[in-house]
C-alpha cells in the first residue's frame, strides 16, 4: 500500500522532487486526500481496465490495488 500511495502522490507533483520530500508530504496528508487521489486515478484507468486483454493484468491489478487502498483508508 505504501508504494501505491507513494506513486499516487509522486504523479501529482509536477516538479522533480526527491523521495524524502514525497514521503514527508505523505505523512502530512490526511487519508481523505489520499482517497481523493486514488479515486481520480481509478477514474482515469477505467477505459484501460475494460479493454485489457484477458491474459494481461496490469490495469486490473492496478484497479484492485487502488480499491483496496481506498477501503483500507476509509
């Protein structure tokens, strides 16, 4: 889950910042804000999940991780 949160936050920052900055930012973020980022990411990958081939699981796995993260943080 920590890796998923890290990448969600890193992808929202337009500047190239270090790992320690991102981790410090995550520590200060409320769960609601992380959930909001995960929901936005879920929305943006919906199309890829639908068209992903049956024997490929990248987008489906990502969707599953995001849903688990949201449920854990609620």
